[in-house]
C-alpha cells in the first residue's frame, strides 16, 4: 500500500484541479456575457464606426445578438411624449429606428454596466445607462442636442455555446437615496420642563431663593438631511430620513431674592472673629446658550402625493454656557463671636449682633454692597441627549428640485445635564458659580418649530 501521506497529496491535487477548472469555466462564461454586452453597445447604432448612416451589415450583426422571440423597449424616442408603452420585436425596433432617424445613425453613448449572473451561470441580468442625443429642431444653429438618459435591464441566456439577449426593458428601479438637501428650523416656542409638560423642580433650598421663572425658549438648527427609500419600486411611500444638524438654543431664567449664608472666621490680627457672611441679590438674570450636534433618525410616510408624516428619535451631543447678571451685596453680620472665646462655655462668651442695616461692608475683609457681577460657567451637558421628533410636512416639486415646509414638535426624553438636582447655587466667589439648570431635576427641553427643506430628487 502507498503511504497515507501520498494519498492525501493526490486527493489535494485532484481538488485543486477541480477548483481551477471550475474557476476557468466561470471566467469563460463571464467573458461571453461581457462580449455580448460589448457587441450590443457597438451595434446598437445600426451603423459602422466612423459612418453617419445606418447599414444593413451592422443591422444583421445587431439582430444576431437576440433570441428569435426577443422583445425590445423603444428607447430612442426623440421626446417624452413619443414613448411607446409596449415592447417591440427586433424587426419592429429596427424599422422604427430607420423611419425616425431617416437612415442616419442615432447618437448614443453608454455608462458603466452591472452584470449579475445566476448560480447556474446560464442566465444573467445586466443593468446599464443609455444616453440618446437628438437634435433640437427649435435651435436655429442646428448644433444643440437634447440629451435623454434611460436605464435599461437586459436579460441574457446561454444558448448552446452562445450568449443571446432574450429581452431589453426599462429598468424602473429607483435609487435607494430618494433625496439629499439642506434644512433649517426655527424653534419659536418651547420650554424647559421636568417631564413632557410639567414645570421643572429645583433642588435649591427654598430659603435660598424666593422663586424663579423661565422665559420662552427659542433657537434654531441648520444642516443636511437625506431620504432613504425602504421600497425602491415606490417613488415616495415609506422612507427613512436621517440628518446631521448644528443646533443653538437660548433661554433666560430669573431667580428672585437670592440669599446665600455661611459662617466664616476672619483673623485681622489681635481679635479674630467668626461672623455670618451674606450674599444677597433681589434678582438674578441668567442667560443660557446650548449648542450641539443633532442626528435625527425618523420614519417618513407620504400619506398623500405631497403630504407626509414623520416621527422618530433625535440624538444630540449638547454643551452650553450660562452667564448670570445681578447686583450683589457681600456683607457680614448676624451673631459675631470672638474666636479666642469659642473654647469658653457658651454662657461666658462675649458676642454682639449686627442687623442687616449695620452689617459689615469693609473691603478689608472682602465685603461690598450693591456690586454688579457677571459670573459665567460651562454647562455640564449629557454625552447623548435623546428627544422624540414629530412632524407633518408638505413638499412641492419642480423637476428634480424640492422645497418643503414642516411644522415640528420635539419632546425631550432624557436628562439634559449630567449633574441634575444640585442643592447649591453660588454666585460668589466666581469660581463656585454653576448654572441654575444644574439644579433642576429631570430637566428636558420641549420645543415647537417650523422647518424649511430644500433638496434634490434622485431617480437613479
């Protein structure tokens, strides 16, 4: 018996030969389909290269590319109104070319084709773009040509050892991308809320502020959007709309009767003392600007020819800056105690009381009265903020140009800031300031706006 390793070597060699033979056969069949497609492009003008006229020899070569019962879409119409809804036999097609073009060759060019073979390798479908140039009879110079582009679908079969065309029809598949355009949205109304519609609740102690109010939220977003067809056979129908937008939102918050207190020790030298420090402002006006990048991913459905509904999530990466403006008094008063006597029993300590009128405002200790301050800080925004988008829109079309108007509602779903519900809100010193938005629990943004869309439609 032969050694086992020689048996495996022989088996591997046979497998290699079989794979190589199959690969060569596949390449040979592929080449036959490609040659037939090339012959079709060379002969479809029905005249020799370099000649301006149709000739019988080229017509015969053209007819030999087709099966006996082949059908052909009429793709050489000079104008859209001259389309023929039914397929023609090859004889009818050639006769019509001769009559329409008066014995002259039609001017034709082709783009790249896409060939798809079935698993058996005996049948293939080819997709190609055909451009037809026809003289514009209205042009007095007789030089201008009208260009018509068509997308063709060719069905080819292997008959014995030859590849023949069974039929040629118009490729009615639509482009996966329906449209691409620019959009801008102005949010003319909106509010900050703790839920979808509830008022936001701050975590700041009620003793620190008497109340607060939030003005109307306004803003805008601009960017690109794209419609993607779910069904490539439907001009409109169900679509997936995705976009990339820059957004900017502004809002104003007013805080009433702000008071912040703390016990501090001052050491002027001989008699260090402990005193209550007061930061007071009758009104703090805080303006916040939120900016970010938003990516909406929505479902868009045309319920009528030009009317559609749209809904889906929008993901945003948001950051912001808050800037407060107020007249602040930073004074010391209340119960003033000597530090040296803090170790004594409370009944033996010496102290005195300063009311609000007589509070210390000595600059040596950093105190001041009624000073204009403008602290600012960056908002700690969530890494990803999610909102739900609802819209109804109307789209007008002129050729491939589209223009649409779209009322839109955005409802916040997730917490806007990373540090919600903070209990502290400090204006002084400036380094301790943090925006008032950070004190809200379950902070969300809801807004109503109107969007203008301008784009271009793609058929292929």
